[in-house]
């Protein structure tokens, strides 16, 4: 019996929409969706109005991803001062 194809669904990273099919991904894999590396940025999951889950230093942490999940990336390098 053939395995059913996984349905794609939308998530948001840094304000951009991306289509994925996996329901569980590591923080590092989610960074790869936007072409970023855990060497230079880390992932923060946004849950609701005020709750944030930081994955700084934890790129191998598995995250349960659902349609509409929102994330931002944060640079780990020095911030330029203007």
C-alpha cells in the first residue's frame, strides 16, 4: 500500500511565508528553510502575544511544527553600531 503524500502547510519565518511538509523539524532544519546557519543565527519560536521559545545553542532540539507556526531568527554575531 502506498504511503500518502505529506500535505504542505505554511509557516512564517522572519515575516516570510514558507511551505513545508514536516510536522517535526529541528531548530537547525528550520533555519535551513531560510538559508541560514546555526553558526550565525538562532531560532526563536513565537507563541501567542508574549510567549517566546529561544533555541539559542540548541539547533538539534526537535520542534513540533503546525500550520501557522511563527519563528524569527536572531543573529549571534556582533551587532553593528551606527
